[in-house]
C-alpha cells in the first residue's frame, strides 16, 4: 500500500467548469451538483482570474492551519496535552468557506477566445487538477497535453458514460490534489518502515470506510486524526507515545490517585482523556471517570492509540 495514500487533510471542494456553451454549462453543473460543489463560467479570462485568486486565498488559509498545528511549541504543558491542537482544527472547520476551495477545473478544448490547452497552461503552476473535454479530432492533442503535464485527464465530450467517467476522475484527482498541497506535513508513523506503517494505514482505512468519512484532519506530528462522517459525526484517532503514558503514571502515583487508576495506566491499558482545561484542573482522584482504553500497535513499538467518538467527542465542542 502506498504510504502517501493519506494527506494531512481532506474535505469537499468546488469543481469549476468552463465552456462557451451556456446551456451545456448549466445542465452539466446541475448534474454534477448532485455529488459535488460546483461553480462555472463561460468567460475564460474571468475564469482564470477567479481560479488564481481562489487558489491564493485558500493556500494561505491551509498554510496558516498547518503552521498552527505543526510549528514547534516549547510550552511543555501544550506538549503534554495531546488534544491541544484540536482547537485550531475546530476554528478552521467552523468556517464553511473552505468548501469554496477549487480543487479541480473541467474545461472544454474547443473555445473561441482560448482553447482548453492554452487555458490549462495558464494554470500549470497551480496545484489545481485539470480535466479537459475533447472531441474525437482532439484526442492526439489531449494525449500530448497530458504527457506534458498540462492537464491531468481528458474525456471525450460526447462519449458514452461520460458523466460517470468524470465523477470517478474527480474523486481520484481530489485525493491527489490534497496529497500535493499537504506534502510538507510531518507524520511520525508514516516515517516508519513499510511493514510497520501498513498497520497504521489499515486502521485509518478501516475508520474511513466503516464510518463513511467525508472529511478529515491530521492534528499532530505523530499522525493523529479527527474524522467526520457523512452525518457529520466526529471520530478521533489519537496516537499516544509510551513516554506520555509513563508521565501520567508518575503523576497518578505521586499525587494519590486510586490504586485501580495507577494500575491501569502502569499496565498501559488505559489513560485519562483530558479533553479541555477543566479536565486538566481536575484532581487525580477524579481520573477514574476519565479513563479510556488504550490499544497497542502490534508492529510499532512504544506507540498506542485511542479511538473515541459519541459522548466524549461532544465535549470537544467541534
């Protein structure tokens, strides 16, 4: 399995359509809007400006989120609070403007003022994915443009099953788009050897498939994620290092926690889920109600994980 199959975040984005045929634009956009967010224009020069400005704005927003999540923090309290970065994610996802981010452009080859290849060449420096609609006579031109990296795919405009082909290609390219814009984000578990990170990848795949995840965000350098299902239910997958558990054990041992709490932490069976600052201020005598079961990676030594949803996740106020 490809270790880069997961990007640091993924969410629904906008598909932008360009064609000089307004009737085709309106009908095609209406069909795609059943599955994707769409926008369109018949003016190629206006479209170029919209796309370039959109990329500039959303690139800055995403870069700002990454800086907040993955910049080095010397605050030992923040370092020990394994959910501290979720506040940055929470603020970001409350802004639905992220869905306006254009990830894929679909452009007709045959347009009077600028053909589809020229249009896509103007956007070649952007991470946005480009699909070109062609006629039968345009196939060789499209193949050359694809081989040159000017476009990311092409489909014959009047071909049988064109709509399904377009939808499948959009899904594929959206994943590639997020891998590209998130390529600098560190992930400790993906830096492990292949036989180790495959277990990590499988756990994430299972979460995405079982919960029908539509959106997710990595929120620390270890590779913890928060996922959102089709019904907007949150699921948190939290990576815990052995040294963090040992720190909690020392606190419990020397602060008079219940024997059952000390024992559970010492055996790496449970850890207190301290979601907010109020939880952090609680006495260790209250930790019994905060303990959550730990699961150990079979192939990655010194790493454990928590999987939480339902009532506990509601306390995150996401």
